[in-house]
């Protein structure tokens, strides 16, 4: 009976708010258990095995275990370590765009399945405070949501009491989009663009994990981590869905 009502609810939602699997563009919930097709999810470039200890990017070959990628070696990141779920190939990019630009929050209903496919991601987040990367209030008002907050809340739902979400940062400058910027321009663009919410009281020994949709050059996450470091917090890590 419960399955019947769940299916009926999805059928009604599909009529009122029609959507598609972000990857193959087929009907959602085709497999009854996930918004995206299970076969499509299996085709994502999930990060497994050896990865960069800073950004979490896939590093092929066991000899790279515990090392950093060439991109991270060129930068002095303010965060200590990081994880990502999948590479931003064509399929991964479609997933991100469905959430970020189309506002389809239902895609994140598959996070449980994503965590099952993302080796070590769940364990990496445990015993931490998840802090979403903020949008400037003007951009958030225009978009209507902050996808990073959606992701943090979705992860917390799956991890339960092992994590806590705190939406406690603000973007103090309305910086231009960084989509077409080079690495140096991105870093300059977000320098001093973030701050902690005034009056925030937090033990410096708490572990902060910054949550964002993607890691490209790491400039945005780095600027956020810098704000935390300057506040005295000793342990700041990062976690994203995709790695560009």
C-alpha cells in the first residue's frame, strides 16, 4: 500500500512538474527507486581508489595514493583535505546543471545511491559541521535557492546525527560568475569575498567541511576556507559533488 501511494505521488508530480533523467533525458523514477536511471548513475565517472588528498580528484594508479594532483601542488590551499564524488565529464556536468541551473532538487533524492558509489565519501563527512558555500543575496534572490545548501541538507539527511549543517557564511561581494575565467582571475575575483556570520560562536576545534556543487580551480572554496582559518578554526576540509 505504501508503495502504491508513493508511486501515485510521483505520477502526480510528473504531471504537474514534468522532469527527466538528467543524463539520458528519459522519464524520472523509471527504476522506481531513483530520479535518475540506475543504469545512467552507473555510467558516471565515480571517484574510487587513489585520489588527490587535497581536492579528491581521481589519480589513476595505486602509487598515487595519499599524494596531491599537479593542480593542487601549484597552489597553497587554505583547506586541509577534500573529497569529490564524480568527474565532470558530459554525464556529470548534466547532473550539476539540472540542480544548479534548472533547480531540480529532486535529483538530490538519489544521494543515498551516490554515497554508495562514492568510496569513502560518507566516512569523510562524519563528525563534522557541513557549511554550504554561500551565494550573494542578490544572486540567491534571483535564483531562488542555493544549490550548495540543498546538497549539504541532503547529505545531512543521509548521515543523520553524524553531521550538522550550519548555513553560517555570507558573500560580502557580489562577484561576477567565474565560468569563463582563468585560474588567476578566479582567485582574484573571490579574494576577501566571504565572511562568517557576525556573532557566530564556534569552538575552534570543530571540524568544518565546506560544501559546494563543483571543484574547478578551488578558488571559491579556498577563499571560504581562508575566512575560517582567520577566525581561528584549525580544521577546514572541503567536499563537492563534481570535480572539473
